[in-house]
C-alpha cells in the first residue's frame, strides 16, 4: 500500500458511513481553539453530547480572521473544534482558498436532497444523499491529510513528523515505469493505437526533455523493461521533486499515481497540462480499448470516474494552494 493510499484507507475506515456529528463549519486564520478538541474523526459518534447523533440540521459556513505566530495559515473548525488529520495532527492550510475548499467538502457532508440542475430530470425520482460522511467526496481533505500525515507539513517545518523521503522515493519509481513511455508496436493490429500514443505523448516528452534537460527513453511492444532515461534527466527530476513544497509534493504523488506517469505529474505541477489534458494522457490505451470493445459498466466506468476526480481535484488543489 502506497503512502497516499494509506491515508485514504485510514480516512475511509474512521469516518465512512458515520452520521454527521457537527453543525457549523468555519474557516479561521490561525489556531483559535481554546480547549482540547477531540478528533473530528471520532467526536460525537459514540452517543456523547459532542455530536448531533445523526441529526442533519441547516448548517452555515462563516469566515473569521485572527492573527497568530504562524502568519498566513488557516484552520477549519467543526462546531469550534479544530479539524485534525486522520492521524490526529493539526491541520493548517497555507491559503484561505484551500481551507475554504476543505470546509465546503465538510459542509456538504450529510446533505439532504441532491441538487439537480437538469430540468429534464424527474425531481420526484431524484436520488437522495445518505445523511452520513462519505470520504470519497472529500478529495481535497485527502490531499491535505497526505501532506500533513505522510509528508509532515506543519506551519514551522515540513519534516517534524513526516516521511517525505519515502514519498519522494515513491514518486520517482514511476519515472522508470512511466506509462507514457510504453508505445505499441508498429504492426497492423496496433498501428492505430501507436498513432494515438505518438500524437498524445510526443508533446509531453518534448516538454519534459526541455524542462529536465535530458532525454526521455521509450520502448515499443511487449518490452516491459524499466525505462532508461538520460542520466541528466533523472538527476534533474530528483532535484525537481526535492524542490517542491510538501503541499505540492502531495499533489504530484496523487496525479503520478493516478496517471501511472511521473511525466504527467510533472506536466500538471508545472502548469503544462490542464486537468482534462492530464486525464486524457493517463487513459489513452484504456479509452482506445473502450472504443474498440465497448464499456463494461460497474468497472471501467468507475475507473474513468475515479481518474477524473483524483486528477481534477489535484489541479483544483494546486490552484487553491497557489492563490496567494
């Protein structure tokens, strides 16, 4: 299990299906809690008075600024209790935009009726959201938790309790098994797929070679050996990863793992690829197979949706992170 998958597992195990246990979601600058707050992962679920015991009432979001020694860091609170990570670390956000994004995800948990903007949909048959916490609808929370729990981002330092080196190692592994570097054979059966790959990947490879000042290696057909990129490219890739903030590294890992491509992750972090372009590049072969053989519902459609959610969320996360 990879680092980010471990965080997702912890989040899901601790809060999935739990009734909403808070009323008010707020975003505040600095640390404002004056009392020891229980983790939001467990508070109010054990029939204690700290929770709402499943009641879903109309909640509101407020934004308040206060100053502290951390400067431009923000916290999200649930009924005045500071939000904590799955491993019970304090969650501090470097921009208000990112904090607001996470706050909105918590605000939308345990909602009543789904909002349907398409007037052609029969409102009476509209599905209802379960009145419980669903971690899969909080990708920004997952990314921030990864930055804090796995990388060790804090207001003072990024190495207080983190495992940044392991995350960097995990990301770099994908460079030598990058899916954008495996091309189909130039045979009659695979020629169309090869053309799609060249049309899609060549521009990315050219960008990577310029950005990392080295040569991108590719293989064809059933040769599944590790990619042998130029030595200078590999060294510069290591320097690039090491130079990222812990927040950016969390996004790089998320995109790289979802696309199974370090180069796609590089393109997203550097702003060369949009979310839509990154998704397309990460699913060239899968979409080609779907065009040829059709879609298997309940499997391939879920994979497509999950890919879109994770990569788009990472792009939105980066935009919020860099808003300042």
